[in-house]
C-alpha cells in the first residue's frame, strides 16, 4: 500500500516507521522542515524512542519511507491517510482547541482522491469524527464519505519510548462511520501491524472493531480517564493517611492483594500528553461527569498541597533556596508536557522561595529555556521537592544537598536510610519523619 502519515511527532513518526517496516510505501507530512530534513537523512529528530534510529537508518535508504512538508506530494493516490496531529486543550476553559487539526484536515481534504481510507489516531471528544471531520472533509474535497472515501477513528494506545513494543502488545481499536468503513480499517491495520499473543484477553489480540467511531473514541477517553480518576482516589487516600499517621502504600498493597482492587499510586503530579488532558476532552461532551471533574481538580492541586505541607514544617519559605528535583513529567522520559514541575515551581515562588531546578536528562541551557536556574548536586539548599521519579534519585542522599532541612518526596522514590537526620516527607507515608 501507499500510506500517508500526517504529523511526524513522537507517535506519528514511529507509526510511519512501523508501516514502512511492514512492507509498505510511506510518506510522512510535517510542517517542521527540520523534522522533515532529519527524517530524510535517516536520523531520528528526537531521542529516547527504542529502535527508532536503527529502523530509520534501514528504511529511508531503502526508499520505503520519506518525509515532506507538502500535502500534495503525499495524499493524492494514497490507499490510507493516518492523522496524528496534536489536539490541545485550553487551560482556562478545558475546551478542545482544534486549530492545528482543522488546518491539517482541510489540507488533506484539498488533495484527497477517491478510494482512500482516512484514519484519525489523535484522541478526540466523542462524536468528533462523525460530527466534525466528515462534513469538513466532504465540503473541502467534494467527495462523499462512504462512497468515495471511508473515515474511521483508531486511537493510539502507546507510550513514548516503547511505541513499537506497545503496538504489538495492545489490541488496535477501530471504529468507522459504516460497517464497510470499519471493515476497510480492520483490513488496513491487519496489514501494517503485528501482535503478540495475549492469553489474558477475552478474545485474540489484534484489530478489534468497536462498531462505530463513537465507541472507539469513548474507549480511548475511558481508559485514560480511568487512570486519572484512580490516581485521584489514591491521592485522596494519601492526603488522609498523612492526617491520621498511616502509611498509604502498605494500605494499597493490602487492598490490591484482593483481585477486585486495583488502586494506583499517589503522586505529586499527573503529567504527560494523555492523562491530564483526555479527562478534559471527555468532560467537553459529558459535562455531568462530576467524578471525573473532581479527580482532575484534585490531581492538579497536588503540587500546591505538598508545598503547603512543606511550609507547615519549615515555616516561612521566603528567602529559602528550594530545589525541584525533576523537570520531566515522569522518570526516564525527557518530556515536560504537563509536568508537575511548573505548578511546583509556581507554588514555591509564590511563597517567596528562590527556586532552582535539577534534572539529569536536561542541560543547564535546556532548563534555562524554560526560565529556570539549574541546580547542581553539591550546592547548598534548604528544601528539596522530588517531582520526577528518575532512577538517579533513588540513591540521592542528604549529603548531596548540603544544608537541606527538609526533603519532600512526591514520588516515594528516595531511600529512607540515606536521609537519616533530615526530615523526609513522603506523600501518603503518614507525615514527615
């Protein structure tokens, strides 16, 4: 097949590589000329994705994968067009911002030719594929969905850093606007993906037809919203455990020994492109979902709550040197999307602290681009707040931060025996010790 992939980001580029590695001709489209040039040179434009560089080095010289900024070069004559353009959410209103996706949709529609399968993989509010993309594509292209082209929704279900493994591990969900569209989508994805055996699943691993685009859209929102709500519940338990002097981790371990309990772990923040964002997309169409809203608000408040606990122990933070350990939203991933670092820095600065940021994955210059001053281990500090669960922080000791008076471990990653003599506040562990 000839396949066009729109947007070569941390999901789109590995998808394009996967399709090409499965024997198909793939053209990727991206608005960023630097990304296009790097891909055409067989060089990964971002680090950290397992096996991406080696696959690019093989597929690009072989002529199986190339990139362009021109939709007219990629879309006409394609058997399938897969769209992975980012969808943003307004921080103030929690409403989706379709700006980039609208532009990409209009551009592909201008060059769409009959016989093409169009698949959206970007997570969307329920009803968007049918209610927004179908009329837009039909109006711009002059073609009729279900006759001249088929439109489906098939959510990405992978994590950056392990995209190729996740593509094999998890069923590929598809949902069309008609039975024929769904059939075409199943046929397409079966030709570009390979799946691990999963005896734990109720049906064989592979491409699963959800019956409609709405069901497929909701499945993606539901699985990520579940995680946010579950973490919100864990955070609620952790806050209460601190009040009554109970170790919430032993409680959660005990609860999860019973097969009907699956409580997640509490933490200072929920970051990344998915979990903090998709509940808000869900709420954009189900405005009565108060459980979802409450969990999202609680999770967003955790940095402020932990900084307030630190102030309760140390007193006035004004003039103190506070170090936020971890700019990334999760350990081992060089990505700051919706990272708790932003709210943590803001909460500390609002109390007058001088805030420095440390992250083993980022250079001083990279941290400076965010407006932060870099901290180096061995420099004096009064307060440390662990925001990301980097492996390096497991061996961190009080001696690494001379003069530190309190460490607030928002990820339960530090080792107690390395902080003897220094108060250590671990979220949900029953208070400072």
